[in-house]
C-alpha cells in the first residue's frame, strides 16, 4: 500500500455565471442535490448560533434499495482577494457499509474575465483495511473523481444554457446508447461477415466491385480490422469528428455497394437501410454532443 500514492480528488471548471447565482446553486441543498451525482439527498440541520458551522445530513443511493448516509459541516464563506470565495467542508459516516470514514475538502470560487473558476479539492480516509485501500485506489476514487467532474459540467450547462440536470441525465443516456449501438455495428460488421464468415456475401460483393484484385480475402480482412478499430475508437474515445468521418464513410460505402450490385438494395436488411440508420444516429450524436455533460470538459489536475 505504501507504493500506491493516494492523490486528492481535484476538479476545476470555468462557469460563465453570476457569482451569487453560482453560490446559491452550490450551497443550497435544494439545488445542490439536483446536479451532484455523489448525493441523492442533502438536509441542513438547525444552527444554535449564526456563526456556527452549517451541519448537514446526506444520503447517497447505491442501488437495490441500499444507501449510504453520513453527516458533514461546512463553513460557507471565507472571502479572499479580488472577490474570491471559499467554502470549507468536513464530512463523515458512521455507517459500516460506507467506504469513507471521514474526509475534508473545499470549494473555491474565483472570478475571472471569462467567468467563475469553480474548483474543488478533497480527500478522505477509508475503512476495511488493505482491501478497502485497494478498492478505493483502483475503483472508488477514480469513480468519485469522474462523478465530481461530470457533476461540475452538469452544473455548468444548467447555469449557462438553462439545461436542467434531469434533462442532462436523459441526454447522457441517449448519448451513450447511440455510442454503444454504433460501436457494436462496426465491431460486428468488421468481425462476423468480413473476418469470420466472408463467404456469406461480403467476399462476393468485393469481387463484384473489383476492389480486391487477386487479394480479395486479404483485402476483406484488412477492411474488417479497420472497422473493428473504428468501433473500438467509438466505444472508448468517442469524438464528434469521428461521426463526421463516419457519415462520409457510410455515404461512400452505400454508393460502392449499390454500384457493385444494385440488387443488394432490394434484399432484406440491406446496406442502404443499415447505413441510413447509422447516418441518423450519427446526426443525432453530433447534435446533442455539445449539451451532454462530460467529465473530460473539466480539468482534473491541479497546477503546481
């Protein structure tokens, strides 16, 4: 465990919003619990004195009816130079199911000429000994970092574009569904009809198009590998420009298949209908991509 250096979770996002509105959306529970994936419910506890730290209860649903509950306290406003604000936080859970025992962190709001630079940095201690440490290092901490960054971008879209968090979640699900379907099609088309079973039609189409010369089978294998590689890229590193490339490739493939053998357009499950569906998915992806929250839109490393 000593060889594994535990790094604090750090996330930074530039949000074009009014300071007071950003403060309200991050400090009031009725707003905070809507955009932050890490919390399902947040409730403030009454304070005896105004100067006391704000105590609160939180709950996170983890599925199958189970949830993690804990407590925390925050000092809401420490004003710095040039209008900066900082909110410090301590949180803990006595629940035995909770991996986190106690943690500390802060939120910082720094005005710039382009908007508010909204930052967080936090760390925590874990339970369950060495096993808990390994699980945190390889699974839980990366997941918490991703959830924090995704939530910050969800908040940015809410404040900048007026997109409610629930709509962001729905768009994210559609975004991922398109990504999975399109990637599956490329992987399937590259592996099954081109590499494993070329004799069931793909080899004949290539021969009719006269594209493979005397190396039809090798050419078909190469095309299959290209399609598999493209499918893997779409699955693990999906970018908008890839779908623009895909649109061009699909138009070209449709024309080539039709020129090679126009009869394929009249067959069931033919290239024309399949390619049109993929074209539709590509256009949908390109249209919704700018308004889908992404952890990658946030900075995850603190400047030294």
